[in-house]
C-alpha cells in the first residue's frame, strides 16, 4: 500500500537565500531542501504566533488603560504641527 501525498511539489527561487539552504544541506542537519523549507515554515508560523500574541496583549493593554481617551482630532492636530515644525527645520 503506497502513501498518498498530502502536498504538491512546488518550485521556489531562493535568490540570496540559496547559499543558506545549501549550507544547511552540506552540514548534514537536513537531508533535503524540502526538510529545510518545512523547518523554515514552522519557524515562520511560530514567529507569527508570537507577534500576534504581542499585538493582542498591546491592544488589551490599551483597552484596559484607565486614562481618559484623547480625541483623534486632537492627536492629529499635534501630529500635523509636529510634521510642519520638522519640515521647517529641514529647510
């Protein structure tokens, strides 16, 4: 009984990252480019999960902040003035 493939073959152009893949294969840490790519995708998944958790915590922190909200109009007024001051200073 043969195993059914659950993924499809793809072609990837790595550019500058080709040397990184080649070094990993040459080191013997991985047996194939597919193994390297699967490890890379797992690492990327973990990184994205960490970033998402940090962002959720930051949003919750902002929602839980007891300080009075600042109207967006006031914030943008300050930002426009700050930008105008920087533009003047660069001239």
